[in-house]
């Protein structure tokens, strides 16, 4: 056990393992009637032999991609469970990225009022972010995560071996969130800055370094979640880069993986931090170098007013004013800073010139 996350009366072990095969022993420590494994079709193709070797009573596969976080896909999974007559004493295991984790989390928390769940995140983003903290959710109409619950798993098993099959864009996406933790909560993550500017594959093929970065990131998330499970003020800090990042993500219709939009969002929010708090712009240069190294360029120009209007509809804004997390310095943040539209327009103008 790497550490125990404490939520109300519950201890949630976050376990690190080196070999994927060790998962079997961890599952064996639970009592259950049926073992129900959920994954997506792509992960299943890559890890078929391993998943089969766990001898699931039932195996349920989602299509890969965000589409699986829909009401229809949720109901299809529920129908399957009902049809198989699966009871509350089953053990659910979610093997996959954030999409599988979020939808299975929601299934587990609602099916017969709750079935025990184990998260086995297989993307970098899900290891350092989505599997930790107990948020589950599906999308509704065109809005993300509008229906969901807080539901803590019995255990989270992290095996960095899964990262070996992950495409570069998904590694970079997870790195975006890791860098966010570096700028907001743990500056030691940025101690490896030069390595980030090299090949991202390179970092995550260095087992020790990968493990260190993942652990430091999880520590950041755990620290915040333990203090503040239900998203009041403190948890806001995790949204650094996300106000602009989400707007770009919507505007460009998910053209890049999530964490890449967060890198872009952090650049814009750092420019704003510079205008308001004189935040050091060399940090922006660092992020730009990462994007350049990985050939990330916005596919076409954006409409500044439209981006601002998307931000106003962001669920985090009370009374439609735009609030965000800004930085005075690395790991010295200001929560809920209310930004006026004129300044935002200017920020986006500077931003579009450099990305
Ligand atoms: P994802 O689950 O869509 O995975 C990305 C792609 O990688 C998919 O095609 C998947 O099939 C594939 N994949 C997964 N593991 C692989 C592996 N080991 N090797 C090769 N390919 C693999 O995306 P994600 O980035 O993991 O998660 C994004 C989702 O997480 C979003 O829906 C977002 O809303 C959610 N999220 C939730 C929270 C939370 O707190 N619950 C936090 C952040 C993000
Ligand atoms: Zn994010």
C-alpha cells in the first residue's frame, strides 16, 4: 500500500505495483459473488490475455472514447447487469482510462444503490487525476459530467506498466495535469523541467522517474481531496488551466486530448496572472517549448468572443461572472479571482499570438 486516502469513515488504499500480474493477488483479497470486469474495446484488445486470466464472471466492454459517457451507454450497462441478475455482493473492476473510470464509477454507485468498485487506471491522466477523488459522471446533451455522484472505490491499483502501450498524445495529456500540480501544489515536480521539454516518451520509459512523478501528483490530489471532497473552495485549485482550457476544448470540439488543452489553458491563465500579479512569464516559455517539441498547434484561429461566451457558461461560475485560479508565483495561488471580459479579451489576444 502506497498510502491510504481517508474519506469520512473509509480508508481507500492506493496500491502501486510493478507487474500487471500482481493485480490478481489484490483482487483475491476481496470476498464477492461475481467478479464483473469493465473495460473498453481498445484496452481489451491490448490486454486481452491478462484480462481473461483474471477469470471474470462477466466482462463488459464499452466502446473506446468519450461517447461511452452517455446516458445510453450507462443504461446499456445497467441493462446488462440486470439481465445477468448480478447482485450487490459482486465486485466491479474498472480497467481503463478516465472514460471507463467515470462511467463505471457511476454505474457502481447507482446499481442497486451501490456495488463495491476497484479502479485500475491505464492512462497517465487517469492514474494521476480521474481515478483519485471519487467523482463519477456521465455527459448529458452536449455538456460534460452533468450527471454524477461522489463514490469512493474500495481500492485504486496503479501499475505504470500500462503506460508502455499508451500513444504519445495521451502521455502528453497526463503530463499536462502533472505540470498543473507542479505549478499549483508541488514545485518539486518542476525540478524535472528539462526532462519535460525532451521527448515525453523518454520520461515515461524511465521507470523510476515515471513512478516519482505519478506519486507526487497523486499526493497533490489526495491532499486536496482529503480536505475537500465535495468541491467547495479548496478543490478549485485543481482547476488551474481549466477555465480557458475547457473553453478551448469545447471550441475545438475535443481536437486534442484533455491535458493538452490544459497546457494551452495554463498558458493563457499565466498570461493573465502576469498582467494582474506580475507572474513570471518564463514559465509560459517553458510550456510553449513543450508544445513545440510535440508539434501541438491549434488547427485554426479562434473567435475570442466565442471563447469568452463559452467560459461564461462554465458551471463553475456563479452568476455568470468568470472566476479562475491565478498564480502570483509558482505554488502561490489565488482562488476565485473574478476576471472582467475586457482583460480576458486582451489576454486571449496575447495568447493567440504565441500558440
Ligand atoms: P480515455 O479514457 O478516453 O483514454 C484515452 C484513450 O486511451 C482511449 O482510446 C483508451 O481506449 C486508450 N487507452 C487507455 N489505456 C490505454 C493503454 N494502457 N494503452 C493504450 N491505449 C489506452 O481518456 P482519459 O484521458 O484517461 O480520461 C478522460 C476522461 O476522464 C474524461 O471523460 C474526463 O471527463 C474524465 N476525468 C474525470 C475526472 C474525475 O475526477 N472523475 C478527472 C479528470 C478527467
Ligand atoms: Zn483536467
